[in-house]
């Protein structure tokens, strides 16, 4: 049985679908990876059993120029400003962050 989703979770998924449909992202799993979400958790995000963290929401705003008021249902304007693609350095930083998160999760499982 699926849970009721928060508007912010619905809007992040809506944004991901829009980015894919406009060719700004290759697919939804790449979008999830870019915002720091587990690309293998798509089903859990879609059925509401898992939500996006505040860090992921902030990453969405930073990467895509999304208005946080829109994300939380307080505005109808999605895009705040045009945002350029991240630099190679930013992409590497994000990769390091994702690896660190994965290592932390593995440590928690091993304990």
C-alpha cells in the first residue's frame, strides 16, 4: 500500500520527468544520481515509501534553479533562474559525496 506523498516529493519527480522529456537529462535515474538520491530507489520514491531529503531538495534548487516555494507548493513558477551545467570539478565533488554516503550506509549495515 503506498503512502501519501509530500508535495515536495511529487514535485521533484515531476521535475525529473520534465527534465527527461525536454532532453535536459538522459533519464530519471541519472537525475536521481545528480541530486544525490539512490538511482535504484525510483520505485520507492514513486510509491511514497521513501522521500527526498532536505539535502536533495537543496541540490535540486542549486542544480536546476528551481524555486523552493514551488517545490513546497507555495508557488506555481517552477524555475527561478537559468542555471548552467556543473563544471567537471563540481561533478567530481558530487561523485565523491555519493561514494562517501554509500560508504556510510555500508558501515551502518556492518554494525
